[in-house]
C-alpha cells in the first residue's frame, strides 16, 4: 500500500498543520482572486468618498483618497506572499549551497564560509536588510533581495549542522567507499536527509520574511504608492489613524493572519517531520 494515505491522515490529525494549511490556502486563493477581480479599482481615487466608514458600500471602509480598503488588501495579498516566497527561496538556495560546502568539504572551505556568516550575523537581520535596500534603492524587488540575503546565515548554519550530523553515518561512508563522487553523494544521500528541518525552517522563515518586508515598506523602502502592499498601506495610513481606525487595523490584521497561518503550518510540519516528535502526533 502507498504511504500517501497514511501521511495524509497524520497531517489531518495534526491540528496546527490542518488549521495553518487551510488558512494559508484561503489566503492564497484570495490573492489569486485579487489579481483578477476586486469590488473596486484598488488604485483609483474617489475623493468624495474619502475616509468612509466600513459599511454596505465599502465593506472595510475607504482610505484618505477614497480607495476601497478591501479591494486594496485583496489585490495586495499576492505582493506580501511574493515577498515571503521569493525571499525565502533566495535564502534557502544561498544557505543550502554555503551550508553544504562548509559541512561536507570542511577545512579551509568551512572556515571561510563560517567567517563570512559570522560577519553577516554581526548585524541584526533587519538592519542588514535595511542597509542593502538603502544602497540598492527602494523597490519591491530590492526588498525581496535584501530580506533573502539577510536570511542566508540562518539557513547556512542549519544546513551545515545537519550535514555535520549525517556525513559520518555508515551509508555516507559506504557511498564514498563505492566510489561515488562528492556531488553524487550530496545529491543522493545528504540533501534528502536534511530536507525535513529545511522545509520547517523555510515555512517559519516565510512568516518572518513577510513581516520584515512589510516593515521595510512601512519605512518607505519597499513598494511605492499607489501599490497596495500591506506594509505600504500601513505607512500611508499612519497620519490618519485618528480619523479612521480601519485604515491600519485591517491591513495589520491581514499581515497578522498570514503570519499566523504560516507559523501554525510550520509548527505542524515540525511535529510531523521531527522523528522525536512523530510518534506523539
């Protein structure tokens, strides 16, 4: 019998994974819908209806330019998800290459890679990302690049530690004894055995990347107006908080719910993939 049904049953029995996965699926679906359809044009100004309270006409109210908040949140969902996904993809790629090189090669390669990582870790990740964006210039692409680069040390250290754990195991030694090249050994034996913690870290890291991207956009270094990115929406609304509570509450709630979904999914995946916790799930 295939293992698929049993894996699915274990996922469905895990409340964190089920809740987080379902919520994330709804958010992704909303983002896809927002690319094609919104009740109002998310960037079209309607000054006569500026700062309209949540109601029948504007479900979540309108902003200081009369733009519908719900339409802007729906249309901007894909941008926040894109920031998280691209940033983590870049960080995982860089961390995997550096961590595998350091852990498997050892010696001076390990020394040079880890000194580079120590240098990057000397700066808080948010400040490192802030510095990169300040140098490269404010844009959505530069935010994704900066957040991804700033996250590489975390993945590098995790991958290196995992490689150091598995490289001395008997099946790795057997692969070497049979004459397998280092690249073949890494691809067939090392990488598959370090994927579980990497997947969990990437899932949880996506939530952090979305928060960091929103923070940079809030500071004016990310998506530029009138782009309906959630962090940029908070930045635009901060001068009108006393006039309309909905201007900041709903974009902030969108960020919070997305981060909650990813964290719950990451916790569930950790419980399912960690061999020490698997028997308790």
